[in-house]
């Protein structure tokens, strides 16, 4: 077996054991997973197959993009700072490593699809592969020289995505994509609006943990850091909601606003978590908190604002002590 994959397997297992050290923590985590699977199955079974298929398509694509980004980031770490840098720089070893982790991702997605609704397997797996392909093609994109020349060396699409102009560009792409979709039925059109908004908004949600930590130890508060990271999403929200309201009505505008609000919430959670913890643990923490919020939103939407505010207050209170702290 690939040595890089074995090492990451060991690290992941040790991280899980350290995070859920007691049987109490493990029982809570298991109950949360079972509850999330039950909620997913109830939602997918209760809705028509077409709507469920669109949701599975969006989820599979998003998961594939995220998985490819995580695998590439991990390979970059191995190549520059890892103990097995020689393996990480070997093309064949890199390919085997990526294939192994994507095999794990596909297996988990297939299991969840079979539990939620077996017929969706034909949609979720190809969507995952499409997401991997999209992330692979766009992962190394850099800005043109005439733009990059005005910024610091190495300035990439990630930094550009935080600018308001990026949100305006993403909103323009969404509106152009929705023009031919206006002939669809109401349910299909709303599904297209939701999926398009999710895919484009995800481009604007990148967060670099190293930058967040540097800004923290340089004395910048969480509100300033979050505001800097959501400028693109804010401009996307303003333009897309206004245009969708005019073109498609208030329901479409509400879908865009809800998706953008959820993405801003996700970015804020990631920023607050990166101020406190290393990337791997912070990502795990954000995943657990996001899963809890989705569970509450589905089962008890009335208390969702209270739970979200409590999360933010706790993370903010702990993160305030990290400002100006060189660790």
C-alpha cells in the first residue's frame, strides 16, 4: 500500500481517537451520525425523484470538489514539509495516493446514497467524479499577468475570489446560466437556481488558515478577518438577489439569499476555528458544527438562531485571547 496513504490513515485515526477520547464523546458522535443519516433518508424519500436527484447532483459535485482540494492540499504538505517528500514528488505515488483517498470518498458517498435512496447512486457517484475533475482543472489557475503584476507574487484565484468584483462576476455567470432555464417548470427552475448558486458561491468561500492565523497574531479581530473574507460573497448576494427577484420572482431571490447566508456562516465558522486550532482539527470541528446546524435547521428551525449565536459567541470568546498571541 502507498506509504503516504498509510501515514495519513494513521494520522486520521489518531486524530479521531484524540478528538473523541471518551466513550461519552464517541456515543454523542455516533448518535449525531445516525441522526444525520435518518434526516437525509427522510428528506430524500419524501421528495420526488427529480428533486432528490438534483440535490444529490449538487451534493456529489460539492463533495467531489472539496475532496479534491483536500487531497491536493495534503499532497502539497507532504511534498514541502512531510517526512515522505520523495514519495509525494513521485508522479506514480501521487496518482496512487489520490486514487486511494478518492476511493474512500466514493465508498462513503455510495454508502450514504444507498441509505438515503438507492436509486440516487447513479447520480451522486458521477457528480462526485465531475466535482473532482472541476477542482483538478481549476486548482492551479492563476490570475493573468496584467492583474497579478499589481499584487504580491504568487497572488492566485483564491485571493482574487475575496474581492467584490469576484462576486459581481459570479453573479453575472449565474444570471447568464439562468436565462435559458426560464422555460423549465417551477420546481426544476428553483432546483437550477439553488444548484447554480451553491456551485458559484463555493468559489467565493476559500479560507487560508495560515493567513487567518497571521492576521490574528498581528492583532486583527475576528470581525475584520471575516469581513475581509466575505466581501466577494456580499457583492454576489447583492447582485444575484436583486437580479433574480426581477427575473424570476421572490422565491428564487429567497433561495439565493438563503444559500449565500449559509455560505457566509460557513466562512465565519472556518475563520473562527482557524484562529483557535490547526487546520485538520479546525476542519473537523467546522464539519461537526455545520452538521449540527443542518440537523437543527431541519428538525427545529425555530431554535436555529439561538444555536448559531451560541456557537459564534463561544468561538469568538475563545479566539479573542489569541489576538496578538504568538504561538
